[in-house]
């Protein structure tokens, strides 16, 4: 797959909420995910199994997922930038959180090898 094809499929799957399919289909087995230095995602997550575990823990923290949006991808060379927004209420909290992020993906040999979150 080209980087554009990976980007298009990633957006399609994200909009459908098919995150496990994203990992299984588009990610290299040993990819790395990192977040900002100040965040809980500061420690890199390595590999699909670890990422699925992280995603399951995050989903378990949700009391209610109210709304989500995935933007159109921006592709340059082997890099994809994607904006996402969502509203959710986390367990034990009364306030609804408005979350916005940019995720930058690096693609090699038709697979995502790195993702980095920016909040």
C-alpha cells in the first residue's frame, strides 16, 4: 500500500470505530506509539498486543462516549497527519471532556511503524 492508501483506509476504519482492524491490517507488528512528554502516554507502547491492551484500558475508563470525529488525512512522503476530536465522560467524573488531538503516523513498506500523539 502507498502512504495515501494507508491514510485513506485508516480514516475509513477510524470513522467506523474499527480500531482493532486498524491495528491488525495497517500496523507493523513492532510499531511504536508515543505521546507528549508530560502525558500518561509518555512511555512508548511497542507492538500491536501492547497497543490493544492500552486501548482496552482507555475504553474501560469511559463512562460514556458521546461524540467523535476523524478529519481528512494530510499526507506528505511517508507521513500522515490526522486530527481527531471526541466528547466523553470518564468513570468517576461528572464533567464531559472535550478531547482534541493530532496524530502523526510514519509509514514504511505499506505499514504504520510509528504514531505520535499531540494534544
